[in-house]
């Protein structure tokens, strides 16, 4: 039974050069029709796949705060009608925001609507770097907006990126120094990934994208880890750091391979053992009759086991042997013992009495560890029967 909800707002005032999420320019878009369709999907999904408790809500995009004040109020009211009556007493309710598209009025609307966590897409404090990646805010906007948000929220996160065009290790150090001056409780720090069909992917094919070398990018990652840990933000996942008790509970649903609702154009859900992808084009999503699902994939038990490992290993605590056996009726070692042994030899993972987790040296090579589990489950007739019983 799903206890987490993701809502997708696909509108942006400007398209960043690295972004491949489902999004469109806001101007002239049928935003109100989209919100109508979003509410219909919420109602239909909760009727067909009911839950007794919602523990996390995350509104992402796109740029949710690109909505005007009236549209933001309407979105908050929709959530209040359909989701908040099911909310747990310790609900985590997050909204993504751009530093230059959040008025005091929108922050008030979000606060009054029950939002208790805001995540700002900062990416870097270097104004030249922001321009190179297609962001429209500047460092001064970050300080002004986060300071304003802190008057209302005590759980604020920022995103930082490394491995950006022409970025240096010294700029990373400066970004971390400036981040430490903000009233924040959480940092997500990601490396640039060149996704197909983005502006950066096109520039790279033309030889016009100057990126730091692999060794510099690894040094940037290690600098982020060391600096944030020293400043009291504990690394709890490959790319995420927080004060004690301020970890993103919503994202942990994904890493623990638990089920969740996904509402909106192009959103993904995991319900009743099936992964669903919604219709992405906004006009088609709006016109959809019934649930706007484009594709449904029923996962085999072996696939769920693989996902349990390569998603769970993102967390610093790793994957619990007991939880794995409780979910699948077989021990992790009986299915993946040969993979665990090989990765331990490479010192990419380590095992404790209760968990398997990435080593310090394995963190920069995490993708190699994740890939090792794909297609490598050894399920015998006896343990397959046990997992189905």
C-alpha cells in the first residue's frame, strides 16, 4: 500500500540546458485545464488504489513555483481536499522552488496549505556558471529568497551541482562556503549527467561543451562529502546530506523500493507491484479518459530483488539482510552471494551483521556496483517457491 505521493507540475519559465524532465514553457499553456486533469487523476487513483495513510507529499517539476498565486492556491486546496485527510501526524510535505520565482505571497500560500519543507534549485552560486547552464536566477536571489523562506519554514534544502561546464574545484569550495551561510538543513549535490535531447547533449556532440575531467569530478565529489560532513550535514545517501532528523523521507521511499503514487503528466507510480508511466504530452494528458497511464510494467520477483539492491545501496546504511528476506522469503546471500563476494573483493561494498553497504572508496564508483546486480540473481526452484509463498 502506497504511503507517498509525487505531484508533477511540468511548467517552467525557462528551460535549463541540462534538464530532461517532462516540462514545457509556461507561456500560453493551459495551466488551469492541467490542474483540472491533475485533480481528476488524484480522485481516480485514490479510488482504485486506496490507502489509509499518506506519510510524504512531494510537488516537483518542472517548476511548481512558476504557477501564479491563484494557481498555487488552487493546487494547495486540491491537496488539502484529497490528500491531507489521509495524512499522518508527522507528514513531510515538500515543494520544489526556483530562487527567483517565489514571492512572499506564494510562500505564505504554501505554508497555509500545509507545506513544511521547501527545496530550492540553487545549482551553483557562481553567476557565470548559472548563465552557462541556462539558469535565470543569480546568487543574490538565493540569499534573498532562502532568507525569506526561513521565516516560515524550518526544513529547507538546496540543490548543488558539480562537474558543470568550466567549473573548477575552487568554485565548488566557494559554493560550499556560501551554502554554509544559509539557514538550511539539507543539501542535495549531484554531478552533471548529459541526458539525450538536452541543449548540453547537443553542444557536447558539436564539441562545444568544456567539462571538467573525470579525475576533477571525483575530486569535486569528495570535496563535497568532506566539507558538508565537517559542517554537520551527515551524508545519508550518495548525493544527499542533512542535519539529524532532516533527511528527505520522501526520497527514501524510492531508495527503499517502496510503493508510491505519481500524479501528473509524465509522472511515474509504483502500485501493486506494477510500475506505471503516465502520458507525457500535456494536451493528451488533459484529454485522457480514466487514468492517464501510458505504460504499465509488472515486475517479476527477480526484478524487484535487483531493484532492492541497486536502489537501497544508494543509502549509506545500505540494504538490510532481514528486510530483504522479509520481503522476498529468501536470503540475500542465496540470491546474490556471488555478486556480493565479487564486489567485496573489489572493496566496493562491505557487510556488517545486519546490512550490506557501499564502502567509502565505493561511493565514487557506485554505478559499477549497482550494475553488477542486473541480471545476476540466482533463483533456484526452492528459493523461488519460497519467495512466492
